[in-house]
C-alpha cells in the first residue's frame, strides 16, 4: 500500500513526512490489543508505515479551500424534509393470509412453517 501511495502521481506529499511515522509502533500495538489482533513485529512495522501514509494523504485535505462549501448539518429522520419519515401516514390494504402464504413451501395453519434452528 505504501508503494501505491508513494507512486501515485495525484498525491503530492513529502516522502519525509511519511517516513517520520506519526503513528508509532507502540500505538499500532495498543490499537491491535484493543482490537484483539495479534500482530507480528513485521506487521506492526508495516501497519505503522501504512497508517503514516494514510495520514499524510488525509492531511492534504487541510490544503483545500472550503470557504464556499456549506457546513454539513446533521438532521434526525423526523427533521429532514425529504425523509421517508416525513411522509403522510396512510392505511393501505395488506396482502392477506391466503396471498402471503400462496407461495410458501410449508404453510402451517395460517403461518409460515420454517425449519427448527435452535435445538
């Protein structure tokens, strides 16, 4: 992955910032422990370098001019004008038992018969 980051022409970054590893091996080990992952020393080194490359790539976002970008405004489903929850409640006819069970492989007294899962 680091090779892809280093050789990607659209990514402009100083190689030294990647090699300075803003995420230490100790931090990678701590994250792995919290995630219940067992990493070899080689994997720890590799992830440290890869995460440093990802952070260097993400740091490029701070260079973007966002003066004309509207701030993101989170809304709950009830507040959003276009939300499905804002639609009018309507009572619609249901399928009915006969239609719902017409293609069921094992209709059982007006219910769907299913194989036993828990023994």
